[in-house]
């Protein structure tokens, strides 16, 4: 079952007829394209519409960013709200009275959905999206583990040889943020083959990292995990994008999310970071152990 099928199965389970998404990460996951917006990370209006069956529709400023979708499901920017209203209705078969899940959406975006689909019920779908996006197949976890190893090797080269060494070690991967390397610390985030991995090596507290990894277990609610983590620990889903939940400064979003086996999470503290995949009972490291990333 691919990611769109998993998402649509969750929609059927929760009684949703469609998703109207403005967030970049959720849109990329649902539609399988590389990016929705060229100039900003998210939109206040729907730019990805996912029916409960069939292919998504995307509104994108990057015509090459949705090459895997049929041409009639890829739409240029619609600056006239009336155009988006009429098009969205056609994407969902002209139906009314639908139950539609949303993620990042402004009041104006919600009004567009209501105008396009009269008598619709709009519900928060952030927990559903996070639940589905976090969980990876065994094949995806294997690919992420390989990419974590590449990112770690590059960060180690940065510690040993500086920025030139780090850049040389990244051949075949695309940095998605500015790599950093000094003799004391190195950090890099890369994309290859549609997946993201990161590595962070530097000064930090080993016990904090070990305690954070030990707290990650399937069946734990994000709110409880946030309460159990040491101060200063961030956790974010990672895979095809940076995904929810984000746990930062003791806050979890969405806090009612329950972690499931197969979830892949980046754990960060001080100048350090590790990546783990949740098994049926415990977490498995896809990168170095906390004691090895602390330098």
C-alpha cells in the first residue's frame, strides 16, 4: 500500500470525503510531488485537494514539481478565488454536503472551501495527517537508514576536514539547508531519492540523548512524550519531508497523536541529533547512538 492509499484508507476510517491542504509537507506527501510553492513553505488557501478515492489535484507554481500526476490534475496558480472555487467543486465531482479535513488554513481559505462545497463540514485533520505521514514501510526505513549513514559520514568529514570535506562527502545528495562544519560541530540535512535525512554532531549531554531515545515507544501519546522528555529536546517526524509531530519546548502538536510502529523521528538536543524508527516494542537507531554523536 503506497502513501496515498494509506492516507485515503485513514480518511475512510475517519469518515472524510476529502482533504483540502495548505501545508507544504502534507501536500507533498499526499500528491507525491517535490514541492507546491516556490516562494513560501505553505499557503493560507487549499493547494492540494485529495478525494477519498482517485488522484489528488494540486495547485502549483512549479509545473515540473508534480511530474508524476496526470496533467489534468496539475493546475497553475489561481489568483482569482472564484476560479479556485469553481475548480475545486469539479475536482470533487460537484458534490455538496461533504466532510472535509484541513490542515493549515486561514479563515479565508475555509471560506473558499465552504463556497466551493456548499453545506460541507470542515474538520481538523492534523492528527490524521501526522499519524499517516510518520509511519514508514520497511523499505522506506531501509532507504532512510542508508541516507542517515551518508549524512553522518558527511558530518564526520566536516569535523575532520571542514566545509570542503563535508561538501565533497555529499556527492549524490542535495543539501536542503546550509551545511555547517567546524572542528567542534557539524550539521547537515540532505535529500536524495525523495527522502530527507540529517546528522548533527557536536557538544552535548549524552544522558539527555539516551533518555530521549528511551522515551520513544509505540503507543505513547505525543502529549505524554512531551512531558517525559528532558528539557531542551525536540522531536520531529522525518522521511519524505519534515513531518509532525513537532515537540519543542515541552509542547506537542498535535498532542493527541499516538505514536505507531514504523514512525521515523529525528531527535535533537544541544548540538546533537539522532534518528530512530519505532518497532513493535522499542525504538531502533537509524544513525549513530547518542554517545557517538556527542563530540
